[in-house]
C-alpha cells in the first residue's frame, strides 16, 4: 500500500498544504500588524490574539476585512520611516554637505578638469534641482 493511491490524492494533499501555508502566513501578518499598530490598546490586542489562537482562520479573515486597509498604511509608514532613517545615516556617514560638494565641483571647474556646463549639472544634482 502506498502513501498516495491516485493522482487525485496528490492534488488534494497539495491543495490542503497550500491552504495551511496560506492560513499560517495570514495569521503571522495579523500578529505582526497587531504589534505594529499604536492605536489599539493592550486589551484589544489581547482579544485579537486570543481569538487568533482559538479560531485562527476565521479571525485572520475577519481581521483582514475589518482592519485590512490600515495594515497597508502602517506598512507604508514603517517603510518610509526606515528609508528616512537609512538616508539620514548615509548622509551622516558620508559627511559631505551640499556646500562641500559644490566647493569640490568649483575646484574642478577652476582647475579646468570640467566645463562650466558640467559644473552647472553637478551643482543641480547636489541641490536636487535636476
């Protein structure tokens, strides 16, 4: 006797594996969003978490319907904050200000390494005008 009697058994097993993995991912996304949300109080988070443990699939679906719109907003806000923090860190580590970059470009212009058009383009790039 084999594990799978027919191709239909294999397909059914694959289908239920897909459903299980999808439900697991949805529940994890709900848990992540619960702890990311600063507008919910502790009791509301605890209630959602309790229902997520007791009835995971139904709770995940209800959460996605009721609070799904806010999930994307919170995800976008966190991504934007992370990008701003990364940009600030890079600027801090790079250590060159806009005035320093323009001064370097002016030195290149004065030495004849670049033309005035290239200087204008570099200045515009540094000032984010281009």
